C-alpha cells in the first residue's frame, strides 16, 4: 500500500517491511458490518499457514466474543482478498491463495448485521 508523505523531503525507515517479521507475513482479517471490532485484526503468521488454520484458530480467537459469531453459516460467507472476491480452500496455504504481507481478508456474513442490526 503506497503512502504519500505530507512533506516532499520526508525520509524514514519503514519498520513494517516483511524482512522484519522473521519469516512471517502480516495478514489483516476484518468482519464486515461488525464494528464492535473497529478495524481488521492483524496476525503475524507464516505464509505456509493453511486457510483451515485461519478459520479454526485465528478467526475464532479474534471474533468469537461477538454475539453473532456462533450464528455464522460458514457455507454462506463471502470472502474478499484485498477488495476482490475469492473462494478460499481450507487446505491451501495463504501463499498459494495469493495472500501476502499486509493483505486484508474480509468476511461478509449474510443475514448478520451486528448487535441488534446496528452493524456493531
């Protein structure tokens, strides 16, 4: 993601380079229309992490406290990767799926609109 400095002579070292994560990539996961979580959650995970592990461990660890979480019909979830629709395979690695450093995965859950329909 490109960022423009507000002054033309700004210089600085980018500390969020993939080289600084010891073989891991940072992956953001967000749950649309559930703003109890104000922004996507960041995970530092190896690129050979399977999507099944993301589903079974990372996502529940971040979002299970939401009252809608237990109501998710996982067969109906729509997925976005960096703003584009995609169909993940549980057995595939993040790298195989095209997920790289600082990618964002978003899940959309039809029929679930947050607490009391408030999008929170």
